[in-house]
C-alpha cells in the first residue's frame, strides 16, 4: 500500500532528497514550500500523513499544526532542525504525533513514519465481514465508491479522501439507510469503544460532509440522528 504524504518544507534540495528516499518506501510525497498555503494544499491532497518544518515562509509549522489538528485525524510529524526541548513540548502539546530532527538517519526516519502509519490503520473488520477488495462498487445516484481502486466519484468529479476518510465513507455507505452510533463507528474504525467524550468521529463526519458537498447546517447526505448517531442517506445523491 502506498501512503500519501504532504511535506511542508521550504528548502527545495532537502525536500527533494527526503521525498525521493520516502518514495522508495511506499510513500508518495507532495511538497509544499510555503506555510501560508499549506492548509489549502493539505485539504486538496487529503494525505494520510503531514510532515511539517517549523521555520516556514508565511506561517510557521507550529501554527499550522494547531490549526490542522482539529480537522485532520492522520499523523502530524514535526520534521525540523530546531533541537529545542521547548519546541518539542510545544509541538506535541499542539497535536503533533512525533518530533523528528532532520539529522535523523533516513532509515530511522522511515521506521518512525511507518510506525505512525501503522498506528492509524483501522481495526480489522469482524470475521463475518467481507474484505473491501471482494466487494462490489457502491453506486448511489451520482456517487460511486470503488473499494478496489478506492476511488470516490461524485457528479463525475473525483473526490480526494484520506485512507481513514475513505474507510469511514465505505462503512457508512455499506449500511446506507441505517443509523450507526459512535460506539459502532469507533470500534470499526479504531478498535476502541466510545467513552462519551471522544469527538474524533464527529470531526471526521464533518470533514467528510465538506468533501461530499453536504450542507453543514442541515446535512442531507450524511444525516445526524439526534441521540442515536449518523445515517448515510439513500436519496441525497441524485
């Protein structure tokens, strides 16, 4: 499996060097050289992971991390030359999953990135569930979801989704017309039970609605069923 990564780095030589190395280890890297356009690039590319330098033109990496974290459930890695305890603490407090120095040997860098990517994999489906690749494409009006290519097409346009967003959409669409509560969604996506406080599913649903052109105040495609959960509508895709 190839993972998609956005690398926010303003040194073009270093960015290309690291990108080329990661590409040999099943990581497809998109380089973004500016901090003030990083969030737009991340939203457009829907990556599985984000690598952030701290010193960037336009906006620093710590600010990007703080703004990105509420809307992004993949790993955020600070990759920087600033060897400072305070920066490390601040980065982790703002939501970064790891803080890695640019002097780290490439093989160690890859190992640490792979570790983070492994941690984001969804829990294995129940034994009675079919693997995605044995299931057929789902089609609802102008929406099609292909489990083999993992392509989502809406109104003849491809929708860019991260790995976890695709898995959430597939889970909801596979149970179209049914209400799935947070506990079911968390167990299927992350293998944990809902504790009454975890808002990650709500954030992911909000992000998915935006990608699918749903109405944020009165959603008609992925509906909120009060005190029960979320429902993928059968009739919202014409």
